[in-house]
C-alpha cells in the first residue's frame, strides 16, 4: 500500500506505506532524489539505538520510546530529510537534504516503533529479539 503526496516545502512527491513481511508491517517514507532519481543511489535510513533515540528526542522536545530502535521521523524532519520543522504548523526547505543526490527510504524499525506494527500485537521490548 502506497500513498503519494506533494510536499509543499519542496514541491516533490513523497511516498509512504508499509513493507509487509507476513504479519509484520514496517512503515516507511520514501523521497526521490532531487537530482536524477533513475540514476542516483538509494539510501535505506533507520534511526536507532536507545541512546541516540533519547538524545535526538530531547533535542527536539519530543517523546520517544526507549528501546532498540526509533521512529525514522526524526531523520525525516530534524536531520536529513527534504524539509525542516520550524514550529507546530510549518516546515521549510532543507537545502542540505540527503535527497539532493540520492533516493531515500526512512524506515520505522523494529516492529512497535513509530507507525510499524504487527497484526498480533508483537513488539520488541529489549535487545535480545532484535539480535
């Protein structure tokens, strides 16, 4: 399942959806390269790690679940995505975005983080299941 939207701060198409693996569904954002999508590389981005997640969330005054992964929304809206969040209602163009010369998948992982989910409610609560 994919949804396409035009991101107003940059006038490009963004795709969202799920990578379905049996009863597990990993949420993703996808942004095409601003340069040459057909020829540019593809980056598979995941925010992750308990310490990194907590530090990033504190920096943007957000709440984040501690655990082995983190929502990739931090990467999209705060770090390297095509737009930067300026306040509760607006975004601005991010000229140094990594999608200037690459196609990027931002993935929420593991299951239970961000918009990723499992049909039967499984979540990862420690490091052992991830390993």
